C-alpha cells in the first residue's frame, strides 16, 4: 500500500511539474491538492489567481481541493495556528507526507520540514536542486502551458505580466532573474499540459499595480515598498 500524501498546489508551473513527476513515479497516493487563498479577495496567495480558476484546475487534474483560507494580512501566529489546525486534520485522514514544488530555497525547505516534523509528517521535494534552466525547458518540452500572473517590479517590468512562458520569454529574462522565478521574481498559472484532462479556459483582464511595505530594519526607519504587477485572469 502506497503512503498517502497531500500535494501543496500553488497553481503555477513548479507545482505542475512536481505533480507530473510524482504521478509518474507512482510512489504516493495523492489524497488532495492544498492551496492557500486570501479569504477576503478569494485569490491564491501571491499568485493573485481567482479561486474559480483554481477550482477548474483541480477539476481538470482530477483531485479534491483543500483551501486554506487566510486573512488579508495574517500575523505569523495566526498563520501557524491556521496551518497547524489544517495539517492536523489532514494527518487524521492517514496522510503521512506533504509534497512541495520548491527547488533551491534552503530556508524555506528547512522551515517546511521542521513544521511537519512537529506533527509527525514528512516533506517531499521532487524538484529539489534541479537546474532551473533545465527545468523550465523540460516543462515546455512536456507540453505544459502557463501564463505569468504576477511580477515583482524589483526584477521585471509590467510588460512581463500576462505573458505566456515560451522560448522567447526565457530569452527576454534579465540575467539576474531565475528562469523558474524561484526567488519570487514572477508567479504563474498553468492551464494545460500532460496531467490535465482538459485545458482551463480563461481570458486576460487588466494588469493591476499593488504595493506592499518593506520590512523595517534597525538601520532605517523607512525601507520603502515592494511593487508587484498582477494580470487578472477571468474564467470563460
């Protein structure tokens, strides 16, 4: 009997490729997809994708969807409380593993492993330490299709939001931008590929600018703000 696992689904390309690899290796029984959403705006955290498209994704992928509903700006204490409650409920159903699409952020990996170990679960990282240039080319070669829903203006300008990732997109990326956006340079929504029964149909809406305050440091009282551009996707 295969161990049961929850799959942490962001709606983007790294999640899609990680799920593809997990399904191909057939070592786990995936019980459901787990996604964090902003309950006020009904959108996926950071990716900005409306929950209606997320639900269509899960339907096409053929898995139940578990939504972690977070407040607009949760404190770390609130976040941990919600996550602990959710993960303990998931564990009570016999789930022993939690799968992520992370690639090389050590601090994030360590955090996930530490939090899961506290409730007796293990983390799995199918893409860990893979070369990100190779990964994005593999993703495209497999026939996946994904669109950029959010860009961090620190790395990319507004014109990159709403673009389909293809070979031209990769060539246009500045040298300081990871081709998989692993440092948070951009986020995506994957709408078709070998693990989808049918494509998720949508149209693009307006591109919206949003700002978030940078954390204050001891050296400066004001650190400015982060600027992000979000391309709205509207379900057909």
